[in-house]
C-alpha cells in the first residue's frame, strides 16, 4: 500500500485533529450530565475479489491492464449525541489490495492498491427552531441524491436541511478541498479551486408520487497560472470556469425497494450552461498547454418504466432510455457534462441492490451518449435480490468522444455504435443486528462489455468486470 508523505497526510491529519476536538467543543452546551455520549459505533470489514479485462480493449499491444486482485476494506464509524441540539458523525476507511484496482464504486474512479481515508466528519445542529426535521450541518459528508447521476460524493460542505413527510429540502455550499486520502497528493487539476452552490427540493404531491428539483452552480476561483499538467503529466481536458446545472425529476417511488406498486415511472431532465476551458498540450507555451474558453450548453434526459409481474417475491421488468447531448465547435460545446460529484449508481431496478446506471464493465460518463436499457429483477424486498440488465450504447455525436472510468476511448470515427453490455447483480443482506454471525452481506456484480464498431475491428470481442464482496458487520 502506497502512502504519500507530507502533502497527502496534512489535509487528513488536520481534519482528524478537528474531529477529535468536536465532543470537547460541544460539551459547554450540554444540558444533561450524560452528554456527550456515544449513541452508536459500528465497523464493517469487506473482503473483495476483483477481476477485470483490459481497459484498452486490446488496442495497445503489450500494454494490457488485465487484473485479478483481492482487497480488504474496513470502515469504522461513530455517531455522538453531544447535547440536546448537537450531534456528530465520523466515518473512516482503510483499504488495501494485492494490486491496482478501481474504486469507482464508492470514491470517484481512481486506481489504487491501498489508502487510509476520512470519509465523513460532520456536526449537526437542530436548535434553529422547534421543528424536529430542520438542522444545519457542516463538515465532510456524503452528499447524495436518489439517482446518483447528480450527487454522490464525499465533500466539505455546509448545508441547511428541512425534512418532512411531504417536503424535503436542502441548500448549501461545498468545496472539494481534498480527497482526504493518503494515496492522493492533491486533487486533479480540473477539480481544484471550485466552489459549489447546491440545492434540491423533493415534494410528494400525491401519495408515492414525487416531484424533485435540483440545481448546482460551480465557480472556479483559482489562479489560471496554477493550471499546469498534473503530477502524472496528464493535461486536464475540461476545466470548469462557471457552470450551472438544473434538473427536474418526476417519479412514483421509483427508488423505494419496499414498493408494492404494480407500475412505476421515472422521468428526468437536466441541462447545463455556462463556460469551461479546453486545455491542449503545447510545449512552447509558458504552462505547457494552450487554453481555449468555450461556451457550454448541453442537455440530458432519462425515462424509465417498471411493471411488477408478481407481488411476493417481487418480480419486475423495466426499460430505460437515456440520452445526453454531444457536439462541439470552436469556442462552443453542446455536450452535456455531469457535476463531477456523481457516481451513476443507484437502486433503479426496484430492489435493494445498488446498480451502475450505465453498465458495470463500461461505466461511461453521461455525456455524448445514448443508452437503451432493459432489465428484470427478483427480490423479497429485505434479504436478497437478483438483477439482470442489458444495455445498448451509441454516441450522440459520432465525431465526439466519451469519458469512462473503466474503458479508454480509442474511437475510429467510423461509427456511432459503442457496443452493448450485460450485467448481473446478486445480493444477500443479513441481519442488521451486530454481534451475530448473521450480520453479514454478500454481493456479486458481474458485467461484460462488448465493444461496437466505434472501436474498430481490432478491439477485443469483450471486456469483463466481476466483483465479489463479503461484508461482516461488528
């Protein structure tokens, strides 16, 4: 396991020092003798077997990235009640693997063989009013919404939370100051010095029918001279200058795995507008690159419909159609791009399983992309789930490209056919009570990607990614 010295450790140690002082700082507000007190402590240990095919699809002879590795992931977490109105949570992570593996399932698409990380460390104050569902929270938190295609990332933030049965709202500011991982010296250049304003409102306008509005604004405040190539000599291709995302979603409890509705729908639409910069390598330039400002205007949509065939155990079939715009001209980009906080992983099959929206073995960014998805799933809603999915992919703009955590581009420009994939996701979810041998989970995520004509005739026939997880809770 590689642990970078000084630079990589400083942000983590700084935050850990602040976290250690939280109970003492809040003790002055205690109104009862038993504050602060530890309300909950738990630890999960996950052993994983990970097998992946070549990310370059056999197009770079002698540079295959095939791997078969084993990993161990330990996550302890604490939840404190510091006073009648103050609470706090801390969640840590230690990960080690026998070789370089992708950890995009939880933390933004980077390869690693191990790290220590601070996942969450926040304070929550609910004494603003007498309303029990209102609070202010600040610190490092997992910012997440149901679809995973807007927000699902650990980030430093401060936000107001309002949570009721019919209305859920949050508004806040955020800045990804650090990954808080010992294997990451610094953020990637395109993620540095970006302040974010975010807000979402979910309204249950009718029983089990929801209308959700989301918005995110990202503004770069850093010095342009700092946009030098990354430490691995890679030049960031797209740098946010000032971008605003707006999204609207209507659904019928689409992400509720306990639902018994015979038919459920999802309709989601989003748009992004503003300015970014495209950087290209230029050895003659002062910073080693040429910077081209672009106006950005893109859109995306995702439509889904699911039918329940059998009520118990629940058997469903569903279909999705998703599109994200592509296309660019000098000084202008019509391609939709995501917020850089997304995971594209959610419970969209009607089961408890977290499933990659665009394929377990492909995992492309939702940009310049068209996807048709059909799936079927079987579950008892609580203890086990089985999901089988098929995806077909096309480029929205044949002259453009896409970004993926798992597959490098290498397009021929002769076709918009990206290929197809098949996924199988199985899960067993044991007892939530810790201290028993039944308190473990088992999960299999297996995907195969079949490259299309866009990769040319020399590409491999298929690429696989299989992950088997066994998780024990203590």
